[in-house]
């Protein structure tokens, strides 16, 4: 075999590696054909013939086990070696669920071969349970995903409503919808965990539809304020949902089915998602054409590009709670004042998140901030509690 740093030339009839050899590298077959076979005593069993574009020898490299088959060139071949480090880097950065499934499959393959060769006891055919923390975490994600699907089917996700105060009138103007899940065994699951899990799969679509339906049902019960203004509910939309071309059509269909005016629903887009400005601009335009309001959530968390902000016609900017908590510092107060003034100039209203003290609320009112949200205004409420709050507020 002739080799350079990039490829190996294997003449017809040459053996690339023997069954039982220690693995040194895997190979990508660029041209030619190679047969792979096993030897059991005097018997030879052909496992297959590989051609250009096929990978061979990778399983032994992945789990650092002796070769379980022999590879022989049927014609002159050109191969590109792939060393263990190349595989390891990609495996380490892979989705932990995919990595766990791959390693489990390799373990099952090894056990089956041991049975085929007459080695080991019947228990050896069962796949070994993953023992490292990453694999255990991956299997837990698979389990949790199944439980989330079950929770959706049983209607076990709860949508809670956190009140948003109109600072000038001191009345509740609307709510933010927050999804909560209490697992029957693990107890409350962090939204950051189960929403991220849903976004990794197709589950984010049914979860989003489930929450929207609950929000529309809530809007039917919340009704109107005495002065006739509609209560609104703000609903966060994930990046994967934004990629769904049918999202707005489904939203409008559900709103219509519940008899809810589109203006009562405010779609919130997290600031970290506002990187594809053309896509977000199209979404805002479509929302406005349908009568939906759009808010930029977590404004000021580090992704803002003021060079593009003027092109994105958000109706609301939600100021991150980090600014509100530090308003006692003159420089931070100056930033809050500037953001409120900028929003006013752009025709946006402002929701200050994380309001926890009367002093913060008073300062925001003096600055001309439109809305306040946080523990001082109210914690996330069940629907009955939200309805009762509006009754006290009227």
C-alpha cells in the first residue's frame, strides 16, 4: 500500500486490515471497491461490498475495539484515512441523544457478534447501559420528551398569566402567558428545560398550539375593562415557531374560532432571535396586516443592533429586568431614560420587566414608561385568579 498524508492507494487483492487487528483509523473510500468479511474457523462469511463514498472501519475506531471483520480490495482503491481524533471531536459536539443512541447501537452490535462467534453468555447479547453522565443525561431527555408528549395529550400543561400594569392609569392592561409543567414524579419542570426540549423536536408546534388555545380561552373569560378597552395577552414565540410559514394562519384561525380580536394577542419575539432582520421584518409586516401586535422581548440583553432597530416596526419594547434592578445607579437610570425616550420617538410603548419595589414603579412613571411587570405588580396567576384580579381592579 502506498500512502501520503491525505490518501492511501490500495492495490487489488490487498488486505486493508484483518479481523482482530487493533484499530488505527477509519477510511473513506474515494474510488474502487472493497469486500468486508468475517472468518469463523474455516468458514468465511461475506458481510458486504463497499464502493466510492462509503465509510469503513469506523465502529472499531469509535469504541476502540479490535476489528471484527477483514477488509480486502477487490480493485485498485483510493482511501482517505480518518483518525480517532476526528471522530471524537464530532462525537463530543453531537447532540447527546444522538451520541447515546449511536453508542448503544455499537454496544448491541458488539454483543450480537460475540453471540455469533460463540463467545459470552446469553446476557452478553443485551446492550450495555450507558454509564457516563452525558449518556445518562441523554436518556433522561428521551424519557422527558415522552412524558411531555403524554402531558400534552392529557392537558397537563398549565398556562399562567402574569399581570401587566398600565402605570399612568394604575389599572391592569393585560397579561403575559407563561407555561408551567408539574411532572408527576419530578415535580415542577423549569420552562427553560422543557421549552428547550420542545424546540429540539417537532413538539414545539403542538406546545405552541396548546398554549395559544389556552390563551384564547382565557381572553374569552377576561373580557373587557369598564372603560371598554380590550385586555391583551402577550405570548412568546420561539425561533422554531417563527420558521413555520403556517404559524400566523393557525393563530388567526384559533383567534377566529374563539371570537377574539387579533389586537388582543401580542406576539413576543425574544431579542436574541432578531438576527435575521429580513425574516423578522416580514413577520412583523404580516402580523400588522392581520391586526396582531408584536413586542421585542428582553430588550437590552446584548444582541441589539440599533442600526436595524429602526427598520423593525415593533409595537412594544420589553426592557430587560437587569436595567430595572439597577435603576438606583445614576448611569443605569440614564440608560433607562434614554430607552424610554427612544421608544417614544419610534412610536413604541415600553414594558419594564422585573419591577419589585414601589420606588422602581414611581421612577418608571416619572420617566414616562407605559407598562410595568414584575412581582410588585403580581406573580403569574391561574386563570380564575386573573379574572378575580380584574374584578378588583375595575
